[in-house]
C-alpha cells in the first residue's frame, strides 16, 4: 500500500473541514444555522403580517372616527 502524497493529504483535510462546516450549517437532523434562519424569517413574516393587520384596523378606526366627527359637526 502506498502512502498519501501531500496533495492528497491536503484534499482529505479540506474535505474534513468542509464536512464539519456543512454539519454546522445544516445541522445533524435537528436543524443547524439554516433552520434557525428559517425560524427567524417565519417569526419576522408573522410580525410583519400582524403589523399590516394593525395598520389596516387603525385606518378603518380613524375613518369611522372621521365620519362620525363630520356627521356630528353638520348637526
């Protein structure tokens, strides 16, 4: 059996580092950094939808108050 040359040893070392980095990125089945990022994006999207709903409700409320004020002023 022959010994590995320097290039082959470097390639195996780099592959080992890459495997470790990919495990950190994708996780070991329970989620890694990508799963964390996806959860953060889901929370952000949920908060954004809530803010848009609140803004829509406030605009309706202000429109109703304005109509009521105009009706009160005309009488």
